[in-house]
């Protein structure tokens, strides 16, 4: 519900939000420009300044001081009225005062869309919508990352989602302030709330009637500071009953031109002061630095609008069109789906179609559609993601409450398949909760809970094989989430290890292959923007490789970044492995089709805190990349496990060089296929005191390798950290423990 409350207003108001953002950014330059051309002498009174102005402009009628400090004098001249910007210290002209016609046009476009009252109403509604979008967006972002404490953690998702969330994280505070103040000002414009402007001082019934005194001698003007001046209106020449009108930050007064006494005065009300503060916060007038910040934030509004529409469209496209969906009451198999961004529906559709092809009647629906109508069904499959910090996704947020009201169906067996990302502490938490709730309510479990990391197509296929065995049918699930367009990468260099072993390993280094199909100016600019011909990426991101004859990409962790000018991966040849066999057979000059998928959750945090890198086998790839790019020579400690130092000491020459130039602080190796061989977790246990010291100093841990190795490392580290009251879970919650496992 919260997502719909965020999305629908944004879709309807996207164009207006873009317009308000762009015009607001343009207007934010005005206070900066005004402030740069203004100087304010300290301790000067209004009386002194007015005297200086009258010396230069005997026919002065009015002096205004803008919130940014610009002093403007309006005067009469033989050829008509004039206006000049003057120096507050001397009263002399600096330049004619000619407000920019462009700025005035942009201001009217921003305030009223050039449509006067109806336009002001639309602008006010846009500000209100932007306020709603800001509040709901902040709440969604906090839920997505798992709590406000993790608000600055790396973001995951599609490029559009990351751009949307990252931009929102940067500009949200400024947009909320602009939206809140804009809504307040619109409400004051239409009289919904008062702005306090109606409270004027009483016009004096009489004056002293004496001859005008020199303006420099008027007591009320001497008491007023130039820094507080808003406006000074001179009395009409030759009229002894005329008065000075003085408007300041604190209040307004009428001043006798002969005695200099304040004949009447009214301080500004709290409502007026509040309104003026709101105007200052919204426009930056008088707070040029705030105006500049708000202008920069306003530039985020178009980005948020465009990426928001893009994310909405992608979510709509990800929602599959299910054909041949049997009725709930007549289906043999029921599939219920919990999804936030509709990505889980693609897997559900693959299962639906696979079971239909096997001759089953299948009913697929959201988990919120759970009912007691499954009269003929024998299997119930729950496929669900987890949202935020272990919460239910939007299509399953009522599932647990519905389950509480339903009696267990004795003829129905269930299985839960969870989707998530192991980088998050609450990995597949809602899938766990759903499985536990089903058991607690007495439903019969057919299969153990299975949790899939990062939408792995391989893990989904293996689960499908298990389901096929359960049902006694051949079930081949080959669903692959939509991946980005591929690019050609050509092998430039390969380093082979353990060539005589049954599972040799190779380090492959690729460079950009076929040129991008760009023309004109873009073709000339691309080599300048990307000399290597490669997109932006960092060590720890993923390379998706599509082997000939395979519809599914195989992901490999990158051991290089774009700044290195090449793409590097480390691959072990698996028995019968289609993709690993394909890569091992490559010769220099041959090209592959691949794409890069960002993996911002797996990379060291910036700063000088020590980094503990733990890996085994080809898991050393991204860890070596982190060390290679540690040009700041921050403390890095590597614990790595291999098989035999004589055949597969991966990256041995590079690691020795990194130790020599101090990009790597310490190296601990563990080899398992030698006499008295050990695994990497043994090195951790043997270095317990050092590890406790490093983690006590704010150290972070990054682990890369097989899931079995990662489990052993977690157990070893829990034992190492227990004496100091720490654990892997507490480190993970604080963003200081990250895994990339396969």
C-alpha cells in the first residue's frame, strides 16, 4: 500500500515535479548573484545611509533593501522615474537596477505556470505531492535498506532503482524542505493559513507639522540598523503632514519628519515572522548558501521523476501475463507469490508453465489471495521475496494474518522457496517466517525450505529438479531473469594454474572487443569518456558470461575495476561445467558475450579501518582486485586457502609485489593437499588475538568462496569473537561483514 501511495501521485505529477525542480534550480542562482554584488558596512544606521543617498539622489522617493542585502533607490528625474543599485557606504550609484526579464519569467513559471490563480493552485498541489513523495520515499528507502542505521550502506537492485534511491538519499532533505515551505506558502496565498501581512501600524491622526529635519538627525531612523531595513519611504516634499514609512525585520513604523519620533509602531506578529522565515527557507533570499544547496537538490527532482517512472515501468513489465491459470477450486497445484518489484513472478511463471507442461492443473496468485478453496489441490508452493528488514513484500503483507484464520488442509502439502541477498542480515526472513507459520498451524511440509541467493538461475533449476522428483514428473526450470545487453570482450591474456590437476584454474584478462555502434559526435566522444571502451565497474562486481548453447548466464566475481583498463576473472574448471569449460578453452584474441552486473554490497568501505579479506580457491579474484586498488595503502590482511602451493598458488607473484609495496599488510595462506594440510578457517583460529584486535579497531570482513567455506569461516569467527562479545551477526548488522559466496 505504501508503495502505491508513493508511485501513483508521482506518476500523475511527474512533469510538474520536473518543471518545479528545474525552475527552482534556476531561481536558486539569484540569491547567490545578489549576495556577490553586495557589501554591508558594519554598524551603519538607516539615518546615516539615507543621508548618504539623499546627497547623491536629492529626488529619492524610496529605498529598499532586499533580503540578500542589495540596496535599491527609487527616484524621480526630469525624464521620468528611475531605479539604481547603490553602495550602502556612500549612497552612490553602482549600476542601474534592471531586474532580469528571464528571471521574472522563470519565477512566474515556477509560482503559477504563467496561469495566475489556476497555475498557483497547480503549483501548490505539486508542492504537496512532492511532500508526500518525499515522506513516503524516505520511509520506503529506510525499509528497503533494513533500517535507518543502514541508510548509507551500498544499494542493490537494477540501475534505475539504484539511481532513484541514491539520488533520493542525496537530495531528500532539501526537497522535503522545499516541498514543506512551498506547501505552506501556497496555503497562505489562498488564505488557508494567515501570513500576518494584514497587521499594519495605525496611520497617525496628526503630526508635529514642523519643518523637515535633516534625515541624519531623525531619532527613529538613527535607532534602526541598516542590516534590519526592509524599506524606507520618504515623505512628499512640501507636505508638513507627510511622514516617513519605515519597515524593518522587527516591525513597521510611521516617523515624524520634523521631530524624528515614531508616531505609531507595530511589531510583526508571530504568524508574519513565521511566514517570512518560510519564504527565506524556500527562496534562499538572505541565506544564499541555503538557496544554492536547495537549488542543487532541486536538480534531483527531474532525476527522481524520470527514474521513478522507469522503475514503475520495469515493475509493470516484470509482471507476467499468466495464461491457462486454473481456478483455485479445481487446481492440482497452487502457487502463491510474494513479491515487491514483481521479479519473483518470473520464477513463478516458469514453475507454472513447467507444471502445466507436465499435465498439472495449476493456479497461480499472490500470497495475499490465500483461501480455503483449494479443494482438489495436493501441493502448495510459496515463492516469496523479503522486503527491507525482514518484512513481507507487498503481495504477501496480509498472508500471515490470513493464515491465522484458516484451518490446516490435511490433503495439501506445502513447500517454501525464498529469494533474497545473503549480504543482508535478514536474508529470506519472510520466507522463514512463512515456513514457520505454516508448520505452527499444522500444515504438512513436502520439502525443506530452500533459499535462493540473488535470483540464481542455477539454484532455481536445482530446486525444480527436487520438485520434479517429488511429483514424479520431469521438470526442467530454465528461467533466467532479464539481464542487461551484452558486450564483446576479447581475451588478451591468460594465466593457467594446476594444468595437470582434474580441476585446473585460469585467470582470464579481457579487453573491450567490437566497437560500440555509435555515430556522429557520440562516436568521437566515447573514446575520450571511456578510453578502455569498457563501462564503469569495480572489483567485486559480477561478470555475467553466456556460453554458446546456454540460455543462462554464469556469474564470476570481477578481480579488476574499470580504472585498470581490463576485465579480469578467475575460473576453476568444473567437471561437466558448460561455462567453465567454454572459458578454459578460450585462446587469446577470441571473444565472448558478457555483461557486468553491479554488486555494491561486496566491496570495502571507504576509510582507514583495517580490512580483513578471507577466501579460498577462485574466491581470491575480487580480493586480489581490492588489494590491487588499495593505492592509499590502508591496512589489508588476506587469509586465503588453496590446494597445493606448487600448482595453484593463485596470484602468487602479484601478492608478493603487494606485500612489498604495502598495498597488502599481511598474508596468511592455508593449503589443504599437502602434508599436514589445513583449511583457511584454521588460520583464522590460529590468529585469533590479531583478528580480535583488528575488529576491535573497526575492522571489516569480506569473505569470498564456496558456501561451504563461508559457513566454516562464520563458525570459526564466531568462536574467535565470542570472548569479546562480538559475533558475525553483529558485524553483519553493522555492515562490517559481507560475503560473496557461490
